[in-house]
């Protein structure tokens, strides 16, 4: 009898204290004829944090995807923005913890402000120089979805035609209710198909991240896409503030210790490169999916 009463009490406690779903949730979906890995991040939970992680040694260095994940210990991680494979300098602006740590030359930005709200700042609105008010910024692209519609235009976004070729892909999107989507497709497909996929997942704005042999995705405790190429930056997610704080020096080893070694010279591509046909080969070399 006592055992039955104890079981009843425990059951009552379980029923009266519902278990909430994780704010960083993984799923495998198939839509638009594409199988994809998806992480949905509920940014309404202020315990969640989204950041950029640089390779060990900072700008101008590369590191394996597996190693960056093991070192920074996020709940989820995905390939970041493109980078010049010669200099290893990212092509887009990067801000971490409210500080600009790198200024690039192309790409719309996925941003997280100090209220943990995600937004996309389009390149079409003009080059933004001041990222004040944002906790995290990663300039990437090209745009896949704009205001709920598939919208792929490489020339508009400052990218060359090399991205047209089918490749494995990664993308980031924002839903109407403010959730962040991280998506990886392990089979070669077009940007247009990925844009359609992002719309089907509920994204109202979405950007492409680096892909091809840079495609990396970590979620649910597993490496679900492990790129053969070393990378320079990742987009990472933490489900708890304490984990985010513990990872801070691992996310930006060079930025937090600037006197440890000099920073390499940034990639020199002028703002005019965004519309100059003559500059397109240099941009394509920096972002080509090999």
C-alpha cells in the first residue's frame, strides 16, 4: 500500500511539472525532395546564445571542424562564412560579444541583438559599418529567402557564378516567430532548391553559409557532416548561459589576447568589388565551392 501511495505521489509530481522541449532541437527532415539536418533554436529562451567561433590562433588560421567543436563545446555548430583559401581570411564581417573582430567586404549579415533577437541585414541595403547593438554578427550569403519568398540572385549579393554549381550546402534562417534555423544538406544540390527548402521550413529570411568541401554540421552530440577541409570560422549555439561563458576564450583566442601574435593583413577587396565585373574573379576565388 505504501509503495502504491509513493508511486501515485511521484506520478502526480511528473504530471504537474511538464517537461519542456529543448530550446536547441535537432531534427532530420525531407522536403522539396531534399533530406536535411535541421537545428531549431528558440531564442525566446534567454539561456540560449548564438556566436561565431574562430579557428585556434584567430584570424588567418584554420582548424578542423571536429577540433573547433571539441574545443568550444557548443550544443550545435555549423559552417560559417566563406574565406579566402590562400590567406584564410573570412570574406564577411564578424562580431562576437558586441565587438567587431573582423571587417570583410561582401555578404548580408545574420545578427543577434542584445535582446537575443535574430535578424538579417541585407547587403542590398548598403554596406553597414557600425554593428553597435548586436551581440553577434556574421556576414555571409548569398540570400536564399527574403520576406518569405525564395530569392537567389548572386550578382545582387556580390557573388560570382561559381556558386551556381550543385554542391553540399549549409544555411541559416529566421522563422516568423523568431526562431533560428541551422540547416545542412549532405547531397549536392542547387542554391535555388535550398531556398525552397528554407521556405518550407518556415524561414522568412535565410542566407547561405559556406558549403561544398566546407560543409560541417554538429548536433545532438554527433558530427552529422564532417568537412575534409579545415575551416576558419563556425556559427555555434549554446543552450545554457554558463556553457557560453565558459567557451568565451575558446571562441576568440586571438581577439581576447591581441598581443600574443600579430593579426594577419585582411583580404584586400574594395567596396567597389561588389558591383565591379573586373573584381569578380577575385571574389569567386575567395568563395568558390571546391
